[in-house]
C-alpha cells in the first residue's frame, strides 16, 4: 500500500518540513527520497501517510528521527581503497608542501571517512599541521564522529581496505578494542573540527585545500548538485582538490571547465 | 500465453540476474539487434569491489553501447546500462538515473527489486522485465509491480538456468508472463516494439 504515496503528498510533507523547521529536502532526488519515506512509514508502522505527516508536524522529537532515517548514513573506513591510495600517493605529497592543510569532509556521516583521512595524514607526517572539518546536516551522526567509536566486527573489513589502500602498519594499532567496540586513538581526533552544516542552505565558511564530498550529491537533483558544486568551488583555494564518490561526476556540471580530473579516481584539481 | 490486449511499446528493458546469469548474457547479448528502440538496464549481483572489467566484458559481446551508470546520467534508447557495484540504481521522473547507497535489500546492493520497483513507477506498462539465473529471491517483488502496472514479465526457463531458484521463485509467485530459453529471449526482445 505504501507504493501508493503520491508525489503531491510528498510535496506537502516537504513543505511542512521547510515551513516549520527550515529543512529543505525539495531538491533531493525524488526516487531515493520516496523510498526512504516509504521505508520509514513501514518501520514506524504508520497506518497512513497522513499520520506520518501529522507526527512530523506536531512532534519536534520525531523530526529528529525523520531526518536521521530519511538521509542515508551508510559509510565505511577506507571505502574504495584505490581512492585512498591515490590520496596517499598523488595528493598528500603536494598538500604536504603547504604550511597548513585544511580539509573539509562535507556530508561526513559518522566519520569513518574523516578518521581514514586522519590515518593517512598521520602516516605522511602531516597530521600536526592539518585541520579536518567534519560537517553533516544530521547532528546525531556528528555525535558519533565525536566519540570515534565503531563496531569492532567491522574492523576486519576496514583493515583489509586499509591494506589495499597502501597501508603498511598493523591496523589494530589505531584502536583499542573493548566490549565489541573499537575506540579510535585520541590523537587521530585531535585535529578534527565537528560542526553541523547544511549544504542546501548554509554558505561557505572557510577556504580549503581539499574538499571531500562523497556519496552525498547522489541524493540531490541536478540543480542542487550544481549549487553545491558552486559552493565547493567558492570554498577551494587556487589549485585545491575536490573529491567525489566513485559514481559521481563533474561531467554534466556548470563548473566542469574550472576543474581537471587528475586520474581515474574521482579527484579534480581546480585550475582557475 | 495468449495475448489479447494491446501491448504497449517497450520503453525500457530491465534484466536482473545473480549467480549463473553472466553466461546467459554472454549468449544473449550477441543475438540482440543493434539500435533497439529502448534502453536495457542490467542489475547483476556481483562482488562489491567495483571492477570495471565486467563492463568491458559485456561490451565485447554486443554492438550496442554498454556502460556502467554514472549518477544523473540520462536513460537513452539503444544503450545498455549496468548498475554499478555496491549502489542501488533508481530512475527519476525526468528519466535520469540516480544512485543510492542505502542498506542492502535481499542481501544485495544493487538489489533487483529496488531498480525494478523504481523503474515501474516511472515506466509503468511500458517496462519489460526479465529475470535470469540466481539463488536469491531478489527480483520477484519488482516483477510483481511491473506485472500489476501492465508491463510484461519474462523469466529464464529454470531448466536452462545454472541456478534455477531465482526464476523459479518468480514463476511460482505468479508474476511471470513468459518463460523462455535463451534463443527465445533473443527473438522476443528483438521483436519487441
Ligand atoms: C551516504 S553518507 C556519505 C558518507 C561518506 N561521505 C561516505 O562516502 O562514505 C551521506 C551523508 O550526507 C549527509 N547529507 C545529506 N544531505 C545533506 C545536506 N543537505 N547537507 C549536509 N549533509 C547532508 C547525510 O546526513 C549522510 O550522513
């Protein structure tokens, strides 16, 4: 029955969210958004769409859950090892020549990507002069970034990813295992600055040498993608780098002429 | 297998496969005509490490342009699109692809159900879906949507499938219009308007 949700219903819900709470999901990819809403309705057993809408409107606590569930937070450490290998071999040596390194992880989710970067920087001897800005629109995932605690049963996979990315150390030296949890070392998080930032509505807040925004743009429609890419362009220093997810591209975007893809990985260098 | 109603022209052919489906595609793709008037979307269960060699392999079996989907790429008739490893593949109203990295469905990402259901919303009765060999229940739910919307649903003859479970599952759930072996599939697709 949930396949019956009409686009008009979704429009109404999105308007409520914007009017009442300032969250603007209207330019998200509809196909994915609709799936998430259908999924949430069945998870939380709403007998009808009207009930979901009523709850979102009248229960600010439920709003929190709604935002958490509507956005996709799945992430991994060293996801796509060849991408991290390219950061290690091609990008960090160049960034290393700068006095400071500023990196922005936009849509960082629970932080696995940020900690992976911290490990790369540490191994390159660059962590001390780096700052990693970790931002997401969802405050709950940022709480997890702050804690730096991940399920222990995922460490085997992460360790394999790490080695495939060119890591030479014993991955388990980066965390302490305790009660099924892996707590990442404190010194990895020292340079991480955590803040909420909504790519739809918030503006540029600094100038960066490298911006990573991976697997976030796929949830946006073409127009919003272009707006966000402009925001990144404005937030990158000259010759800065932009990294997207493996299936994302600048190819169809308005800023493509200002950037040059450096290799087969989805990393672009700003050339103007 | 009689067909009395007016069959809507096919605008999108969806093919879902799991274990044992590559061999079928290797035989099927070379038999397909050039410049088919609809796009073909392949959703295959594969190892999560995205090796681009599968695209090249499939590409070598057909004259039709074959590529792995990139986010927001338009769906163009005549082309063959492969769902990328480790993403769900969706279709938007404006007939562009969207990728989605949400939870696995039926232990799979890409999930055949996810793409079939999404395509069904957009293409409805002008979607045609084919389910191949596999050891998974994935696909049946999506086929059900397409059948309900008036689209045509095909299954590989389980007797010819390396893993008969997947086509069998769809057939026993009553969501399949035609059960075909490989040469019949090719004829069906080539004659489809
Ligand atoms: C699939 S995760 C990607 C995590 C990580 N970058 C990776 O590739 O593994 C997508 C993240 O984007 C965030 N997100 C969605 N919309 C956003 C927005 N408008 N502004 C900032 N972050 C957003 C979600 O909260 C989620 O944490």
